[in-house]
C-alpha cells in the first residue's frame, strides 16, 4: 500500500509538473502560434481558447514578434503565462515582464 502511495505521488507530481504539461500541450500551443502569427498584426489576435492543451487560458496580448497569454501555471496570485516570439526575448523584459526561455520560440512569463 505504501509503495502504491509513493508511486502515485511521484506520478502525480510528474504529470502536473510544468515540464510535463508543456510537453503534452505543445501541439495545441504550436497550432495557436501558427494561427496567431498568420493573423493581421493590426487586428486583435484570434480568439484564445479556454484551454490550450493542459493549460487553462485567461487573456492574450500581442508582442512585437509574437504574443503572450496568461494561464494557470505557477502561483495562483501571480500573473504567469507563456509567450511565443519569433525574436529572442530579454530575461528582464521591460522591468514589468520577466521571460525565461523554455525551448524554440516559447518562454514563460511572469508579470510583476
């Protein structure tokens, strides 16, 4: 019984980890990125689905070379999200947004 609880706890911590959620969500994230990047930059971004893969989404904003959206990863009282940019984003952002590269054109964002 103890072994089952330990294995179950390990699996749950892995399954719900950011890395696992991002990997499972990558096809949905990439599909939205293709749609967003093909949209007219002078118009609002395409409607953000309530979920992109394993992430519940909240709001989307355009970046000069991509977009960002807020989602349910991180601390519930912080503004956390994911950003997609065809150009590298600076780690310190604009002293308001802080980006951390994940892979490819994807970043995490923490808004101060």
